[in-house]
């Protein structure tokens, strides 16, 4: 999973952080969210939840 920096405004708390069932998404301040590929289980909940369509495979 990856975050497209051109689609993510990164000016607010990322709403996808709270829907990740394994805590694979982290965000510092209002920066670009980071997805830890070692933790991610590819459930795609974040993809479906991101209102900006910034998260993809």
C-alpha cells in the first residue's frame, strides 16, 4: 500500500489511521501518512475509507 502525495492534502489528521485494524498507518503532525508494509495485511480498508483516494496498492 502507498500514499500518493499529490492526492493527499496532508493538512489534517489522516482519517484512514483510525480504520487500520493492525495500526500500519502512522502520521506525524499533519504530514503525509506512512504505511508500514511489514505490518499491513492488505485488507484495503484504508483505500476504501480515504476521502481523497490517495491510498492505493
